[in-house]
């Protein structure tokens, strides 16, 4: 069965629907496992979409020879004193 490609917003909405269904104690185990699998696939897809969007976000920064483009993530790491590749412990800034 071919899956319909959802937008990011549609995927988030579907994740919310799945979470609500899983919170119901009346969902049969087989359906719950199926919902969980679908939800996790959507979560991974959304994370990839966010990572791709983040890569596209660029900011200008002053340089000796004018302005240069710096990836948003790299600029945030510098401004917050984080080294590149270092993960935050709680995911919040």
C-alpha cells in the first residue's frame, strides 16, 4: 500500500491523532503496535524535515572582508558557547 506524502504540519497532526488513540485504554494491542510504528516513522520524518530546514537557514555575519554566510546552527553554537557537535542535555535553549 503506497503511503500518501504528508506535509510537516499534516504529519504533526497525525502524530497527535495517534497519541490520542494510544492514550485510550480500549485500543487493541495489535492496533496500538501499528499506531506506534506509524507514529515513530512520522516522528523520524519530521525530524529529518526540521534538520533540512535548519541547514537552509543562513545568517549574515560581519567578517574582515565584508559579510559571510554562516549556518544558523553554527552561529547558535558560537553564541551560546557550545562546541560544534556537542549535544544539549535537555534540548532546550
